[in-house]
């Protein structure tokens, strides 16, 4: 299994940027497909971005594409989420998650298909 720890959250003004990190320990990091989800209290967990095992393929929902960038460095066992042009509606707790697969275009976006989760990082965007 793998343990995940997020960092880099905080308070930022609208239009600003933040970079979240997700550090992994345990089983071989490159065995896992990694995604970021976010959640607002009282709402369902929302898919934000995913990256495949080698880092060559990334996926975003249309609402996020062109503003956020997911990347991974398997030599550092870390996944990053660069968030640009932040909006107040991006305010949420952001979680990284891992699954070993198999992964389909559908399952990569479904939080229930991920086996391991970090504790979450709060991101607050002020207007």
C-alpha cells in the first residue's frame, strides 16, 4: 500500500496561484495512477486532475483545463498540482488519491475507484 501526504494549501487572492504537492511513501510509487479531487462541505467529491503511471498522460475536466496542471516526479515520489488563475469557487479541501488500476477514462474520474487518500489540504481563494 501507499501513504499520501498533501502540502502547499493556503489562502490566495482571486487570480493568484498555488502549487499543491502530494508526497508518497510505501509501495513503489510508479505502480499507482494518481488523481486530485476536491470537496466542499456538503457536496460530493469532485474530480480535478489525473496523471498516469509514467506521467505522460494527464486528464482534466473541462472546468479545470487550461488553469490547473498535474505532474509527477517518480524519482521524488511526488505529484504536483499547479493551480493558476484561481477563482473563489476553487475554494475547497484538495485530496490526492492513488489506485493501481486497471484505469479507464471513466474510473479515473470516480473517487470511489481510488484506494488510498491523503488527509487533504485546504485551499481558500478570496475575492
